[in-house]
């Protein structure tokens, strides 16, 4: 039953893919996550199977009493097939750890994918709210409210001096992770991205690649988040990132302007070739797709590709991921088949306006 | 005493406890810094949290002191400090109170601060203390059942019910 409702999600575009919101040409999404634990159970690493079941029941009851069951998708991760778990990871609705770990655990998902609540991940409860574009204040207000609503009937583990108690001391205090996902292709091309990293690290902000490990970013997407969670209020942490992101946006815009003024022909050529390959390839890997889509996305922002919109591109980034492809095609695919399926999906979606491409079939 | 890597005097005495047998290192400031920073990671994954901890703990302590610290166990969940050092994850909320002395420098190292500023639960911040007892009670009940001491298990279950329904 849950699997069927996840299929519903496939057909829709979640919140952060909308490509709207402030600074949406560069800022993909803003996200805040809060880590909370119930005071009367051990942390997850020490929780017995019975504990986990009781924690899940208590939190499920609380969550469903706040949001009507019809407005929420509550899923038992253990009951899901691998491809559905992976799908939720690709949508940023659960973490990879949540998909791959063991034991009783669940997630409550908003059908519009603005928020999700993970139960029994690294902490008993991890609340997450996301919004398209740069919108940290709005995201904070929403998550603050959800947190208060849950806390009305449960007792969180909280310490006078150390704040909200978490399984790992790296999250103690506010238990809050603030992240903004940015698309920075021009900074990569002009080789300034390393400089940006270093200056962010100096102010205790972490930079991670989307779907990548460490600083290797696929598709030129970078996620900036706070590392410190204790000793600064939630407002302060949001402010710190909120003040830093516009500076990076400015750098990226200036780098894009530079590219347009200094090498417009080369840029246009790069973007056009990327668009060309995506529209005609018969087999294409995930890595190459991300790489080319990044150029195309930049091209769309710069007005070099008039017949595509940002929400379409955002959707392509997600729908060409492995689990999405399999759910869309309705069958299990190995890597080789996925590459063919991916190419077919891209051809279908990028050639809509042009009708049939010569002798090409779908 | 001379540094084990050069001729300068050893000012850092480090006890390594990875692998069970304590190993004592005596290094000058430069080699100590080099040694300690050679395996520093982002403290965001389990093993690197444990690594940060290991480094944090071993500077300036003897093997006996560390062994004593390691054996300390939380009265609520039973987790020992050694277990925490190995996995980088705490066992229950009470661990923060129980191991506060050891955790504070670690927390200061990670966050640059050791006092929470910001949001607190609306209803009752002191509620944690009472609820934590439930962790111990449930653990004891499980142990009583395992030991087939059903009378004690039954007593504990009643006590748990009483505490659970007590609103904070």
C-alpha cells in the first residue's frame, strides 16, 4: 500500500524541484533539519528491538495526531523494496543511512514533499523541512512549529547546559543542521570554487557535493551547511548561512557575467553541445548526464536555451537517477539497461517541442 | 626524555589505546602536532568521531588513568566510556550527565562552546530527569526476565506503568 503511494510521488514534482523561490537560478533549495530524542528511551545504538518498536509507535501516534492521515504518507522503511527506499533517498526525503540500516524505522512524508520526519534514524526523530530557492526564515518558522506540536505530548531529552541531547555530540545543543543547495557551474569553470570552499571552511561551514562524496560535486551542485550546533541560537545559525549565501551567489553571478563577456561563443558552444548530446544520445551514464545537465541549466539561466524552463531541468536531474528510472519504466534495470533507459527518457523529454526527430522513434 | 622521532626534548606524552594494548609515545611539540593531525577527519562519521575522541583523550593521560575512565559505566543504560570511544555514539541521554567531565572538552573542541543558547522545550525543561528513570527501569525489567526473576520483573513493570502515566 505504501509502495503504491510512493508511486504517486513519482509522477509529481516535489517542492524543492519546483525551481521557484528567491534566487532560484542559483539556489536549488533551503533545508533545516532538527534532531530530537525521547527522554525515556536509550539512543538508537543502545535501543533493543522492543525499544525501537515502542519509540516508533509513540512518535507515529504523535505525528498522526498532528497531521491528518490523509495529508501524510507514513511509511515503514522495513516494508519497502530497495528501489523504493532508494527513490526516497533520491528525493531527499530520507537519508542514505535510513534506507540502508536495519530495525524498526519509518518516515512521515508530506505529499508536497515540503517536510519529512524520520523515525529511528541516528536519533529517535529527525524533522526536515525544505523549500525551493533561498527561504531559510520560512523554513525555520515551519520546522519550529512542527517541533513544538510534537513536543506538546512527548518529552524530549534536554539538558540545561547542553541543550537537546543527541546520539552524537556533534549534533548536541540545537540539534539543527541548516543547508542550502547551490548550483555553481561558473565558479567551477573559472576555477574559483576551491577558494570559495576554503573561505567557507574558515567560518565553520561545511561544503558537500550533491550525491557525491566530499568535495567532488556531481553536476556542480554544492550543499553548504553549518558544522557547529552548540553555543549559537537557531536564529544565529540561520543568520550565519543566510548572510554567507548571498555572497556566494554574487560570486557565481559575477563569474557568469565574466564568462558571457569574455567567452560568450565558447560558452554558447559548450551549452549547445551539452544540449545536443542529451537530446540524441542512445545510452548515457548518470555522471555524464549530471555533467551535461549542469551546462544546460546554466545555459537556460543565461537565456541561451529558450525552449527549456528551470523546473523541467530540475526534474531531469532527479528522474534520471537510478531508482527514479526504474520506477518510471516500471521494471528492474541493471546498469547497462539503465543507461539506455536514461537516454530514452532524456530524448523523450527534451524533444517534446520538436515532434519526431527525423527518423528517430521514442 | 627525548622525542622518539628527533633529538628535541619530549613535551607530549601520548598513550595510544587502539588495539587493546596501551602504547606510550613521547614526542616534541612539532612531531606531536604532526602525529595528532595526521588522522583528523570531519567529525561527522562514526569512525572519525571515534578518532577525534581517541586523540582528544590520550593527550596528557597515563595508561592507568585511561583504563579507569574507560571502565566507567552509565548507571541508566550500562554503556561504558570505552564503548563510547570505540563507536562514537552515546547510549542514552543520561550519558551526558554521567560523562560530563570527559565530554565537555570534546564538545568544546567540536563546537567551540559548551553551553546551549537558543530554543528549549516549551512544556517543561526539567521533564527529562524523571523520564530518564524509565530507561533504567525497562533495562532492569528485561534483565529480570532474562534471569527468570518474574516477581521482580512484575514489580518493575508496575513501576514503569506508574511512572509512564505520571504526567511531567
